[in-house]
């Protein structure tokens, strides 16, 4: 895939500083931050050290005569317009997604920035939208706390192009208002149904309890995977039996997912049954596609949140005040997205490779090697 230029996208981020006394233009600083994080930098101090360690040759390609210090980066991060930064990155990600014509899912989930609320950070809980297929962050919204995640979801949905895409989320977002907001923006949804929707859950469970009588409305798909000592079998049943009965916005099918996990060493088995609801009808998505969409929702945990915590050490970051934590999180999202689009599955290994070959990192963000 030919990537759109991240350099061009970041050029639209406004500079809040006055021209008088300004030593560094904003775009080269943002590009420096992106390249340094792709090379494994975990903090503002590490980003500043990247410029010193690699020297004038690489800084000049970024448009800098010398690298900014850590205090300078901190002042820039604290004053930066996070909303505009996220908008520019979202437009860049949308250009990437536009090349994918197949049915794709967008996983929504939130992650708290540890320690930021105690330091007075304006947005200490970040809600992200991740592409199932490409593993890139399409949009991100900062809210005051996890309890505010549901009430502030609409601005995130407004930042997304939902036509032809399926939104997946956890049970926190399984509400009629959320379903209506997604449908109203031209998208589809696949949402789990837990105890927070007791009547809906009972209705769905009743359908599959009488599967024999309703067999003509039910279609199934099954998949078995092996993970080390575990063998996991997932069987999804999709039914149209409640069509016309439920008042749920856009409802087309209800779902039952049975997971059977067997330990190969001990032969012990555990089972789990969960329910869901989707606006995708049988003519638009097969049970196998629904099973894949449900499973891929968890990419946002193991391909984004886990990487930010483990590879980039986000939870131990000392950047916790003002807007700086959200800016650092956005830079990590950009780095992860670019590395994945360049074909890297192991982000830690990719950071080591780019640290050894910084020309690759500059080319990935849209800086040609000969300028």
C-alpha cells in the first residue's frame, strides 16, 4: 500500500506560539517526535536525546538545525491543540482506510492514562477507534474519566466515516442511543449483550433455548484455534427470529457465541456463552464474517493498548500534566499505525530496526531521502 504523507497531514496542525522568539517550527518538531517514537523513544527526554544522538545529518532532513530540549518539547506539548492534532491524524488514517473496499470493523474502547487525573490532566481517559483489518488508530477522543466515556461518544463517532463499516465495542456501549447514533451516521454495529441489558439478554437467550423450533431462522459458523496448550473452539449462531419484535434501532440479527477452551495437558474444559446484537442482516454478513468481526474487536487490546503499555511503557510515563499525556498518546498511536502499515507485526522489533536505520523512519512519515 502506498501510504499518504503523514508530513502533509501534520502540516495542518496550528502553531499556538507567537512568532517572536520561536526557535523551532511546529511541523519539524512533530515529525521529529513521530520518527523518534518509531525508533523506540518512550518519553519527551528520549525524543530530545534522539536528536542529539543521531546528529545534524538527520535533523536537517527533518528541517531542524538542532534538536529541541526536553523542556521545550514539554512546553509545546502542553500548549498544543490536541483536538486539531487528532483531527489531522484522523484525516490521514481515513485516506489509508479509503483504499480498503472489504467489510471492515472499527473497534471502540477506552484506556486511562495512569496517574494523569491526580496531576490535573484535562483528558486522562482516551477512547480510541481501531481498524480491525489494518490495526491503525482512526480516531481518538480524550474525556475526563472512564465514567464519562459513554456520554462523550458522539464526538468520536462524528470524527469517523462509518459508511460501509461495522462498529464493535464492549458491553458498556450496548445502549439504544449508541446503536441509533451509529445507524444515523450510515454505519452498522455488532455489540455484546450482558447484564446491563437484562430484558434484551433474556429475549436473545430464549431464542437459542428454543433453537430446534426456530432452526429455519438460525445459521451457524465454527472456528477452532490452538494457542500453546489451549485449544479454543468458538461457535456462533445468528438468528433473525426477533426481527420485527425488538424495538432496538437497526436490529437485524441476534447472536449467541459459545466458547469451549480445552487445556491439552490436563484435558480440563471450560465453557462460556455470550450474546450479541447486530444491524447486519443475513444477506450482508455470513455467520463466519460475524464471528471474525466479534473476535477481531479484541485487536484494540492486544494490538494497541498492550503495545502502548508494554513496548512504549505508557503506564509508567512521567508525562502526566496538562495536555502533554494526550499528545504523547497520539504520537504513540501514529507510530504504531505507521509501523503496521509498513508491514510490521512485532512493534518492538520494528522499533529496533528503525532505530538502526533512521532513513526508513523518515521515508515512512513522508520525507524523501533526497530533498
